[in-house]
C-alpha cells in the first residue's frame, strides 16, 4: 500500500488508544480514545462465560482505569445494539456519568435495558444518525453506516489533533442486506482522501477466506424450512437480531402462519423495533404465546431466545422440558439461527442433542444456511484497507489468533509490519508526531458477574468451583475433648459429589481411623494436619482429590 500523500496528521499532542475488552476474546468490546486528558469511550460490551467459568452469568471489562478518570470521560458511543457492545452499559453508568451517543434503534434497545435497572432517568442519551457529526471533547466524530446483522450499526471516523482514526465497529460488505442499506463505501473513500492515521477493524472472521454471504441467503433457507415443516416451527436467535426477526416474519406471512415471540428480551426488542419502524410486521401476524398454544401446530411459528444453549433461556428450558408454556411435540421443527460463540459450542450441541431426544427435527448452521455471519471475511477486510489506505493498522474484535491473521492480511496488501500493532486488552498504543508506539499497560482482567455480585468472584474462587464440580467435596466434623486432647467420639463424615457412602464402607472406615489417629497425635494445627492426611489417604485409595473441609470443636 502506498503511503497516503494527503495525510493531514498534524503531529500535535499525544493520542492514546486503550482497549479494555474485545482484544483477545470474542465479546466484551470496549475501546478508549484519550487526548489532552479527555476520554471518548466506544462500546461497553459483555461476553458469555467459557465452559470452565462455573456459575458465572457473564463477563464485563475491567473499568478500573476509567473509574479513576471518571471526570475526564466526555462521551460514550455505542456502535450498535448487540450485547457484546452494550451488555456492560449499566455497570459503566453506575460509576461514570457521561452522555451516550447512539442511533435510534440502538438507543431504543439501550432504553429498554437501562429501564430494567432503574438508570433510564439519570442518563443523557443523544440520538445520532449515520451521516451525522458530533464534537465530543477534542474529538470530531463522523458516524457512517455499516452493514451488520442488526440494523442501524455505525462505524466511526474520529478526527483528533493527532490524526484521523477509523473505527469500524462490526461490519461486512453486504450488497443485498435485508434492510437494503449497504455499508457507506463513499464515506470510507472520503476518509482516504482526508488521510487515515490508523484503522481499527473487526477481526472476527479473519480466518475465513472469501466474502461473507449476504443475509438474503437465509431467506431461501427459511423458505425451505417453512415449506417442509408439518408442525410448529420454533426459531431460536439472539434477542437483538432484528434483521432475523424480519426474515422470520416475512416467511411466516408468506406461508400463512402466525408468529409469537418468547423470552422477555426478545419481546421487548421486537416491540421497540416495531415502534421505531425497523421491524415491519402487520399487527394480525403477531400472537401471544398463550394464543399460539391453542392454535393448530401447522399455523404456528415461535421465535425465542437460547440459540447459544443457555440453560435458563427459552430454548434451554424447552430442551429440558421445564418451560412453563412450551414443550417439544412430535413434528416440531426447531431452527437455531446463529453460530456458536467460541467456547460455547458444547452448550449448543448439548441442547441440540436434547431436542432430538425429545422428538424434534432440529436444523442448525452446520446442516443448512439458516444463519450467516454479520462480520467481514478476508476479501472484505482487504477491500476496507484499500478503501481507507491507513498509515497504521490495529486489528480489533477477536481472539489473538484472529488478530494475528488480520495483521497478516494487512501485510499482504502492503502495510509495513512495523506499522501494525497486534495488542491485547490493557495494552495502550500512543500516537505522537505521526508515529506509533506501545504505551503503558492498564488493568484489563476479566470481571465476572455472578448474580448480584460484580467482580467478587476471583480466579481462586473459579478454581475452587472447578475442583468441586470435578472432584466433589468432603466435610469432616470432629469433636475433641479439651482435657484429654483426643477425639471424644467418632468423626462425622459428609460426602457430596465424591463417592456414595453406601458404595464405599471400607473406604470410609479407613478414613475415620486415619482422622482419629491424626487428631490424637497432632501437636500443632489439628485442622490442617487432618486435611493433609485425608487428602493423601483419599488420593492413594481413589486417585482423586476432593475439596476437604475440617471442622474441629473442643468440648
């Protein structure tokens, strides 16, 4: 790539770019732009927990750096309405007061989310549209439309005194999108003419060759499903995938079925999207779930949450037969219109297997094109770089392998390796005098949300949960005679998730003997000595190490 001769990088001041989430994982996207002690935040996302993160509801970025500089935050931009860009918004707003900029649909989805947490009245939301510009602190931001799997997504041209930054958000180059609104190529070309200091671009599909298929591909797949299904059709998708709601609604209308939404977030998002004109479905098409249950199966379509196999979602409950209103019936066709999030494959396939066991015909991405990605593939990534011709490149939104692959693509089209920064969360990048270098590292560990608790679950707690789930727990209650220093009665042993007491009488008898012997001769910390003795004994006999708790009471 030739160096852009029209570059207008003034070299004034220092610009810091600091990722707090989304670089090293898929999700939890959050980027900070800092200039002259003023901060612009782009996105506040969450991510799903991995399989070994037991009991965790979701994960958000570490915003310690932001909290310490809360008075310097001039604005928060949300690029689109997906959870991996909006899911941490309430946690951020509980600590920081700053105006939020979002397009009409994104704003509507945020309002629903904030209202549930009692934050709607104390937040300043400003509506922007693609094509608008806003001055936010020292930053002049141009909002441009990008195609994605949800309407009203935007990328950003962030003009700073140090130069122009292009931040894509999630994007793809779909020439036939469902909403007939393709990515704004002209704006990208305009940025190139102005001179792009750095491009920060979505890396999610950096390993996929070619072009991402158009959303229109899903229309034909859904039409085939609706033609062949004899009973109910249940379609699971993300609650924020408004484009898919429109496609399902169109198919239901064509095949003379009614459509019911299931799941609070799905119902709320459909309602706000219809109100704002982003979801065009006739009133007589929509029925309640209760009404659908009283209709002939061949007349019913249900759209619900749970495409990622979440146990508490609608589809998760259907698969286990625990949903109050929905159960699998013979002849049901169930469609998972999504791609498993990395690390979540096991949950998804377990759910699919359970649905098959219950008699459903299950259709998913691996066997039919019922979902296409909303992210650019390799040829689109190259086109973006050609359109913008950045001096520097920072791949964002992806696991490390995806960031590296995106960096290789940049080198292939002529961006020098020294002008590419593959970084992870917390590693700042500094631009000064038209040059790029790595800056300080800031806190960027995962913050686990577990019920009402935020950040109170550490890695040690996660390790304990893993041990408990894999090896079980054993509790030993021992009463010691305070005068003789010996056990006054046999120890009480309680085992959970380790081994059934009735199946191991010899093991338990030997264990009680070992506890009594250890307690009798212990001179120091009785509790610690017993824990060690029990652990050694159980491992020798079973090759397993349950978590051991010893309670010693002197009587």
